[in-house]
């Protein structure tokens, strides 16, 4: 048992972090996320198998995304993770106005399949996703978030939030009241790394629905998300005060000029 963290991304107590490194299997039913922490990274490196259960509820346990056939989706998720690993340049566009370029050369793709059957595997559940952490300083363009920001009480969006990205960091946040909540929260952290473009992820759970809850929203098939802040558990090198994910609809994804998803529809095959 630990005291709830003050914010998402805060490290667990040292005694817990040490115990995690000696555990075979770890479940994290916490109210504030410890997913993007050194404790989780070091536990996975030591061989722990980890299922993240941030803000889990009885409903999440009983219906929706948890009813997916995880083993059937696993090859799709792992294939997209492989494509991320092989890619150099990644371009993301979406109908609401997103147009973002990222360099992912040398970065590993991560397949979060909800099946952690080998030492060192980690996955949130029931969030099936593949993701990659762009090279720090490489992201350029515009992100228009039109689905969800499932953190700090924002949830489902009433109006889009527009983010300007320059040299890998968010330099502007425009929108209505929900955009103001995000902007004020990030400013209050007093940490420039919270604006880092930390992750590009793609939801692959056909049973998940957009609800405003993190482990639902990030896995919705036909959506993508941009993670900001910490990227150390994803293959990057920056530790920030927080890690938030910003979810958008109907992504088109090109890797080195070849489309692997168009308007939220998968365009790659699984051999």
C-alpha cells in the first residue's frame, strides 16, 4: 500500500521501487499513474512482468476493452511496433488539422499487447497500442487534439485543442476552457520538459470506446495519441514532472513516405 501520488508520473516510494525490481509480476492499481517512472523502467529491465492498471474501476474490469481478444490483436500490435522500429521519418495528419513530422530513426517501437508472458514485458490494460518515442528535438508542426485528454479532469473534449510544436517541444496551446486547464497545469509544473513530444501511439483495441478515461481512450481503434513530458520508459532520455497523452481521431500515418494507416484504417498486413 502506498499513499496516492500528488501527480501522474511521480515516482513511488523508494522502498516500493526497490521491491518492484525483485518481483516476477507487478500489478499497479493506482489512482495516479506511475507508468512513466524510473521505478517501472528499472523493474522491467530487471525482468519483471508488469500490467499497469491506472485509475481502474469495476467497469473497466467487467466490460468494454477488457473483453477484447488480446491474443488475436497481438500480431497486429507487434507488427506496428516493428514498423516503428524500422522507420526513420514519421508523418502524422488527421482531418481536424494535425500535421506533424517526427524523426524516429534508431528508436524502438513498443508493442503494448496486454499479454505480458515474457520477462521484462510491460503493458497497460486494456489499452492495446503500439508506440514510439521521437528523437528529442525532432518533432515539428501542429497537433489538433479532438477526442480526449484523459488527465487532470479534462476527459472528452467539447472543442479541439491546438498545439504548436517547434524543435520537439510545444510552444503554444490554443482553444477554449479545456485548453486553458491543460496550459495552466503544465505552466504550474515549472518544468520545461513537460512540453516535450515524448510519444506517438496508435490505439488498436476494437472493443474500447472513447469515455474520457485513460485506459479506454488511448486504446481505441481508429485513434492516435501524442504523449508529452517523460519518455524514459518508451526509449527516450527525458524525465519530466508528468506524462500526459492527448488523443485524436482518424490518423493518417506515413513512415518514410509509405502509408501504414489512412483515416484511422490499418493499411499494413501481418505476415
